């Protein structure tokens, strides 16, 4: 039957895998529910598709026509989607979370089938000829489908073989790809030993290998630093010539760099599509002028002056943002001709040429004030693609009323944040009331976890009790089924053994007894003096199978028998009776009642196996205690709780109480079982003592294990094995040897004391610091003098500020921070301050030291040298900050509202429920408040993590990738919340992000780390002005046939201009990179490009500065 099942299951699997697509296609022909699978139109917004005639004639390897995907629930994930991806281009597919991007990728790759519509891949019907279409596709999903034990080259070889790529071309193609993506030195490395960014690079190469004509990349650079992203981008630009690349990303700057054509999806439909410049011109808000003030400027007065100057020259200009020393003004696209005069005025103010022609054209009231305006630098950029994307999404909401409703929601959220800020100012619950409240919420946390993992409680309690019941039932059945019989026994039936005889002088009948026993050849008599200790003789002859001991002295005769030997009791009893009664004639022959399994043996086995069942039960009950503690520690939710200032004694006491209640429930159940089966009832006091001592001994050991292991299942399994092995050894030892009970109790108490002390030492901060200092006492590393890779005066000034005796108006002060791992210095003498109400960004490539610095500031690691002060307290001794880690540190079995409520109660809010209501409104999670964290999307989890950080009463909030994996629209909402934290509650924010756009939007200052050292510091505009070495010029031609004429014209007028648009790219937008030279002024450069555009008769032109990402790569490459 098993063989038959295996055959039909394998056959069914192979048939479905081979013909699944065809069967589904046939099913669609007979689909009677046509309404469900009917598309709802091609586009949402009218007139938002750029029309380029040459695109319709170009070769397309991916074509979707009115594609619809309806899930069994009735939800339309894709609703009438149509588009063409052109060969030789990188096409970007953008959209909010849940708009249908991933479903579209799944249908193109053949993982899912459309409900209606057609999909063609390289001219092949991807629905009806799925296998044939798949041969052209290389797919890189969001996750990493890698084998830990295969090397990089072996992965590529496997992918090439599965795609049926030419074996003789494999090595050359693999080397080319690995070299292009900077992974050649890792060709022989197992994937398990690669960093996250390297794994993503490998997945991209696997999609490319085998000459894949169509390459689908789903979030290929997620989690990479900008340098690694640049490697992938450069490779894609090189190999796109003969391929069709379709890519999704949440990094808008990446989309801008790579995108030859952009598709924007919304509600399962196409919302807009076109080149970057077309979309920016149609949906963008124009240019963004960035002005950076000097540190000594009056921010309010200076911002007012900049607004007045811009408004005087360009009346429709408006203030976009003001952060720290940086002011951003929006300049409309239709007034770009007035940008040059505005730039000349601002440059004259920077040069302090107050009598220049440009300054004299200003109104007299402004001329009198501009001397107070201290500007250090300025820059010009276009509206970002992110701004364009958000506007498209807003317009897809169709009506202005709905748009206003969204604004109302944000206004309500802002008011709720103000109310939360007022709650923080109220007096906090303190003292014993706070400790009691914290203890209660920790117990409630364990209750929630147990409630959502009831199966674990079942295996923890029910299974061990069932095992014990079955064991007791088996023992009782043996006693009930005894078959009684008469059996004759004598010394012939006594097993081969040693008989010890002891006498004192002359003893009556001693010699007769000796002769009688020696008459049996299988019995060996050993004589000793009666003065010897019979316990020593037991130890001496134990291995030779001691039968019994006869001791004769003046007081009489004593018999000692071996209770393990079944027939020892009746034989020795008869010998003793004959000794006293008969005085001779010691022949032993008697009849006794016996059973097939003799009573003595049964009793022995019962005393042997019942402890075994108890040991197994205790192991199954106590081993799972480790699972919760490990889960909580690995996801860093326990660290979040400790950052509230909660006592570790309270934290572990709550765990001990809950686990003890579970153990007591098990122990009580076993007592009931013993009563029911009438076993060991006379030993209840001893069993109770044993349970008490085992609980005290095992629980601390379990907690020690929870601090060592990373996998809950592995730790639980090993603890079960450990307890079973140790338990069995103890049971067997006690069965064969006699130990003093006091000695057993001593060792149990000793084990408990050692384990408890270990837990305390591993968790107590002072102890951990002492151990760390002791281990690193010999090193005492001091900061090496940083190697300045680029001159940055701001870094030097920051070091001088940090080394002052007193640093005022700063929430965070980091001084000469060093962290050493063996011989590797991860952080080498970093110095910086975070001012009050400031958002400070830490940027760097992977391995630059930013994560280690962040770990020190949040208390996850100790510094090897230097110091870090937060709100006047050393982070080594005291750590109390708000924290949003890179990976969501929330227990997945809690509901969103439960996680927030626990954190609010630990922080000591007088009304935690009201506080979390405000938080949920601020982060837009009211509708999902009662959803399990496990079921939340990535964006929703990030919002809850931000909400947890909002609850802190600390002046410092640490944010590590707060918007990673979130679509741009949701990202903007979180940015608003972070701005509220900084402005309304006076919090200082330290931010780590791989999104340059996020850093520009949030950070007042940015520090760039390289090899553990800070190499640059300043506002984003400071960094771009000082280290940015290029401008970007874009010319938009009227017709594609004008491209060659314009390219030749630019080459003639600007010989140092580098064309960045591939000649194979069918677009009317041409992009050049212009080198930045010392002494360049924005007004002159912009005016030069403006005149060139007029001379070449182009449709439009744009000139922008280097992006922050370009600047970052320049500094860290």
C-alpha cells in the first residue's frame, strides 16, 4: 500500500508540474464567471502615458495585455494591466505595497497563472507554453534562494544547468558577471559565509547566468549599502544591451539611476508610464533650491529672509522644508528662466558683495537686512522621483475630497502626537507601584504568548502525563496478571556467588554450616574476622556477585542478604531458622508461591521505571521553558524592555513565577496519577522534596541555556536529551549504590546556586562590564589618529568640541570611541555630538563601523575605549533610550496593541491605554491594532517599531533603517512622525539608513564613516557642495530623430561632457555628466546650459547637482 501511494503521488506531482499551466488555460476557456476575470480598463489616469513612436516598433521581450488576476477570495490583485518592456532597457515597475507588483512578477515567471489576459515572454505565450517561456527567464526574488553548503560558483553552475545554458560558455560568462559585480574573490566561498549584500549580488548573477534574455529583479538591492548598490547598477547598465530587464525597488534614487522607462502601478492597474524626465515634468513640483546657513545664524530670521528673496525673484516659490541649518525652497518648472538671477543674488550674499548689481535690484528693506544673512553654500536639484510617485498615488485616489480626507487623517495624527507629548510631561509611576505594574505586564506577556502557542502547553503538560499514566498502567497490569505456582527451591537454585562468613573465636555450628555451604561447587566461601566492617566487605565483593554474609559473634548470628537476588530472601530466612532451631542439618528445601514475573523483580522494576517516567516528564515540561526566552532575546524584544529602565530582577522573577506555575501543575498531576494507580503513595513527602529541589536546580540551568543558544528548537531538544541522560544516570546510580540523602540535596542546591549566579552574572550590567574590562585589561586600546581621506574642517571642529571640559546643549556626546574585535578595529576614535532637537545621520558602507557604534549607543555592546554619554549618563553604566532596530524587535505572537501596551506600562505611563491610542493614530495603525504581529506586512511592523520608540521618555531616539521595505507613500508618513519627535517633543534622533533620500529628508547633519573613522561631517548640501564632483545635464529633444544632432552639438560645445544615456535606449531624454571644477558657480553653469539648450533647439533642459549617493560613493569608494 505504501509503495502504491508513493507511485501515484509522485506521478500526480509530475503531471501537475508538467501540465499545470495547460490545464489552467483550458479551465479558463470554460470559465462561466467572466465578470470576475474581466479587466477594469487599461489605465487609471488619463493622459499619463508617454507616447514615443519608436517604442511601438521596438523589440519587446515582455508583453502583458489586459491581464487580470483574481484570488479565490474574490480579491483582484491585478486588474486589466497592459505594458511592454523593451529589449536593451531597464524598465522599473513601481507601486505601493499591495498594488500587484509581486503578483505581476509571479505571473510573468510562471509561478502564478493569470485569470484572464495574455502574457508573452520573448514572443512565447507564457500561460500555454510555460516551460518554453521559462527558458528565457532569469528571476531574482525578494528572498535569497541559496544553499548554505554550495559555493558562489556552484550556485551559478547549478542555475546555468537548470536553464540549459551552454556548458562550454559557462566559465567565461560566470567570470564576467562576478567581475562586473565585484564578487570574483568570493567564487569559492560557501553562501552561508557571505554577507547579506553579497548574497543579493549572487542572486542577481544567478538571474543573469545562462544568457537569460528576460531578467526579473524583485528588490535586488534591498539591504545593500550604496556602494554595493552601485556595483549592481553598473553591472546592469553594462549587460542590458541584449536583454530585457524588469526591476522593482523601493529605492527611488536607484530607480532614477537605472530607469530607462518607468511604469507606476496602483490598484492593480497602470497609473502612469514614461521616461523619468517626462514623469518629473508632468507630476513634479519643479526645482529644489537648497540654502545652508552658517552655524551662528539666527534660523528664524534667516529663513524669513531667504523666503523673501526667493519670492521677490520668483513669486510662486514656496518653502519646502527647514532642518537645522538647511533651508529648501521649491521653484516651479514654468519659471525656470528666473533661476539664474536668483542664483546670482545668493552667490553675491555668500561672497559678501552687497554693492553688486544683483543686490541693488532688491527692495531697500531687504538690502538693509541681507548683511545678517550668513549663507555657506547652496545647491540646485529637481523634484525627486519619490515626490512624483507620491503625487501619482494621490491622483489615483481620484477625488480631491479623498485627498483632503488623507490630509485630515495626518492632522488628527499630529494632534494625537501633541497629546502624547503632554502625557510624557506628566509624572511617571515610580517606586513599588511601578515595579508592581511592570511585574504584572510581564506576567500578562507570558499569558498572551502561551495563549497563542497552546500546542506547546499541550506537549508540555498533556504528553508527559499520558506517558506517566501508560507507564503506571503497564506496571499495574504486570502485578494483576501474575500467574501463581509452587516452586521448590534450595541452594542448588541459588546463583553462582560469593558467601562471606565472619566469626569471633569459637562459634557453635559455624563449622557445620561452612561445610554444608562448601558442598555446593557454585558457591565460594570467604572467611573474615567478625570485627571487620561488613559494609566494607560489601564494597570488596560487590563485583564478584555477593550472595549473603553470615556474621557470628558473642551476641549471636546475623544474616545479610543481597535483595537484588530473587531467591535470597526465602533461602537465607530458612538457613537462619535452621541455625537456631535445629542446631544442625542445614539442608534447605521449601515450597513457595512465585509468579512468572516474580514479585520482588516486579517491585524492583517499578521502582526503576517510575523514576524514568518522572524524569522524562520533567524533561518534557522544563525544556520548553527555554523557547520563550530565546525567541524574546533573538528578536531583541527583551532588549527593548530593558531599555525602559526596568530591573532585570523583575524581568527574570516574572519568568520564574510563570514557569514555576507550569511545573507545579505538572507535579500536582503526577501526584493524582500515583494516587489513582496506588503507586509510591508512601513516598509523597520525598517526591515533593525532590520536585522542589529539581525546580530550583533545573530552571536556572534552562535560563543559562537561553542566553547561549540562538535556536529555540535546538536548545529545547538538547535540554531534553541532557536531562534524560543525567536523570537516567542518577536513577541507575541510586539503584546500585546507597547515597546519603543529605549529599543529594547538597548537590541539587549547589547546582541551583551556581546556575542562578550564572544567570545573574550574564544579565547584570555591572558584572558584564567588569568581565569585559578584565578581558580587555591588557589591551586598553586608545584611538589611533584618524587618516583623513578628504579634508573636512567640520570633523576637526567636532573633535575639538567633544574634548572640551563641558559640552552644552548636546544630548549625545561620543568621545574617542573604540571597539576592537581581536586584531580588527571596527570603530577607531569616532567623535561626534548630537544636539538637542537634531536628527543626526550615520552613513557608511558595510563594515564601516556604523552598526557597531549604534550597538554601543543602544547597550548591545561595550566600547573597548573612549566613552559615549547620552543625556549626561555613560551608556556603559546606564542605558535608557528609544530604539527602533533594523529588524523588528517585536514578539511575533503578540498583537500590535498588546506589544505597545506592554512597553507603555514598562515606561510607567499613568494611563498606558490612552498613550497607545495616541501612538496608533500617529503611525496609522488603528485599523490593524488587533492584528497579530506575525500577520503584519513589513511596513506595518516598521510602523509598530517606530511606535515603540515614540513611547520612550528619553531625550534620545535611535533609528536603524526605520523605513526599510516600505513604499514611498508610507515612508513619508513615518518621516512626518520622526519630524514631530524632533520638533514637538525636543527629542534628538540618531539615524542609520541606506536610503540617501531618507537622510536628506530627515537629517540636520550627516556623518560618513569609513573603516571605523569619521571622514566627513555636515549637512547634506555641505557634503554635496564640498565633495560632489559632477553636475547632471538633461536635454529633452522634440523627436527621436533629433538625438544624433543634439549629441554632436553637445560634444562640440562641451568636450568634457560624458553621455550617460545608452544609444540603444529609445528615449527623447538625453543625460550627460559634467565635471565640477574649482571656482564653478551655479549661476554661470546654469546660464551656460540654458544658452546651449536654446542653440540646439531642444524641447527642454535641466541641470542638477550631484546626488548625495554620488557624493557618498566618491568618499567611500
